[in-house]
C-alpha cells in the first residue's frame, strides 16, 4: 500500500494529469459539444452522423504522420515535450477560429475547421501517448494510465459540461463558448512546460525510413504474424459499441427533450466524474489482475449497462424522424422516472467505461516498444478510432430501427470482440511476453 501511495504522489503523476488534460480538451469540442451546436442549429441527424465520422478520420489515420513525430526532434524541450508545445499552440489558434463560425450560415466551413482541430488533436494524442509510454516504468503503468485518464476526463468536463453551462447560463450562444475553450487550451500549453522530460531515455530512429518501417516490423517480430493480426482486429472491434453510443448519445438526449443544462450537468459532469472514479478504481484493480481479465470484466459490464438506455428510450419515446425539436419539446413533460433513468444510465455506463479505458490504455501501452512508441501507439489507437468510421451510418440506423432497437444493437456488437479476446488471452498464455501483452 505504501508503494502504491508513493506512485500516486510522484511529480511524474502530476505531470501526466496535466498532459492528459491538454490531450482531452479538444475532442469533445468537435464531437459532443459540436453535436449540441449543430442540433440547436437544426442540422439533420444524418448530417450529424456523417460529420462525426468525417471528424474521426484524423484519429483513424494518425499513424500515417506519426513517424514524423518519432523521427524528428524540435530544437527545444526534446522530442516529446517540444512537439506537444508546438501542437498545443496551433490548437489554441484553431479553436479560436472555430469561435468565429455560424453553422446556420456555413455548416461546411465549420466542418472544415473541426477536421483541422481533429487533425491537431490526433497529433497531440500521438505525442501525449508516446510521452506517457516513455516516462512511465512498468510498475507505474497501471496507475499512470488511470492518472492520465483522469486528467483527460477532467478536460472532458470542461469542454462539454463547462461549455454547456457557459452556453446555458452566460452567453446563450456557442461562439463565445469556443473562445473560452481556446483559453483553456492555452492553460494546458503552460502546464506542458513544467512536465518532466524524457531526454534521458529518448532514442529516435536514425533515419525517416527507419521511423516508417521499423515500428511495424518490430511489432510483428515481437508478437508473431497471427497473434499480431488478431490483436489489431481486436482493437478495431472492441470499441465499435462505444463509437456507436458516442455518435448518437447527444442527439438521443436532445430528442428525448432533456435540456442542454440537464445534458451538461448529468452527461457532461456527473457522467465524467463517474468515469474518473471508474478509471482510478480500474487502475488500482489492474495492479492485482491481468490486463486481459480487466478487458473482459470491465468491457462486459460497460456493454451490459446499455440496457438502461433501452429502458430510457422506451420511457421517453423520442421520435428520430423529428428535426424541429424546439417545437416538440416546448411544452414537453418528462414521463415518470425518466430523469432518474437518465441519471442512472449515464453514471453506470460511464463508471464501467472508465474502468474499461484504464484496461484498454494499459493493453495498448504494453504493446509498444519505447523507441517507436509514437508510431506504434498511434497505429494501435488509430485502429481504435477506425471504429468511429465504421459507425458513420448510425443516424440512418436510428431512423430505420428506432432508438430502443438501436441501443440493443450497440450491446450486441461487442460480442465478436469478446470471443477474439479469449483467443488472444489463450494464445498469449503460452508466450514468454504474456505479462507484457
């Protein structure tokens, strides 16, 4: 217990908290917060779904430019911190530019700037993930992942719940909200300056060709072709259920006539607090169980929690074909227990999601070689982001099935990945690097 407390109290963990905050801030600004902005502007569900998929492209393909971030070293602060500072500065400018847009007048321009922010955000994730992989020792990793995730989730509170509060109670418009978010991004940039460096263990590839080819060769040489391919397929399929939920969660809550204030308080604040608690608990439990056990138990519990969304959809009966939500919800009275179901569904799904995120982050980190951590982690997490592209027709699926059946489908799509996880765990049991997998 003493050693566990020492890990929590280290300067390194404080730095990971702030790096995680900077990494988490932009993503909801181009996802859930943007969904709220687009819904308020009267955008069609199909457009919201397809724009969400478009924003997912940089996260899915960030491995294509990650070798640049592995190979080249900025002239200040070293390979990891130097790139973090450059990217965060560009994010400040891009988020500020987004605050000048109006989706009712030019939705396409807003989408272009959102994709640019997503590109910079994905690039920041590449460096931040490499930074935590390089700076943490093996014993520190379960707790380090949960601390990083905590900072990341605090940023999600700021960028969604905080943004919703600013919209609801202060500005009554989304443009100044995004300008405030640019200020928070600037704050994250300042914290990066005080994070410990990784220069003592930093050994970039000697050539750009090595930076491109060696990470992929190294991955399959260490894991084997069949095992490595199974791991990659597992990463894609494991997060499809999450991606489906996230792509339609805000439109669902809007269609169920919950106000932006309720969504911000319950989904954006309470839900993320539940995620933080789950992530910290997951990190502690992962010091006492294998990462495979964590993936199976935590992932299964998160999927099972979606049944509460099915119950909420049946209680509130939102119509996915309605686009004029302002008229429908003007005098709407929530049915009995709908708000309580909303609170329960959000907290249960997010609590288990936080535990699952700790296990999944540790799994990805353990797959990486420190010399190529930016490229290898980017490749693995890009495959995770690929699930966002697979769910692009989610809005059309809601229209065809209705909300209740849509949520039932999101529960079922996790099953193939669970069978694949059993194979990976069984095959890994006979491997000398099983504990690192």
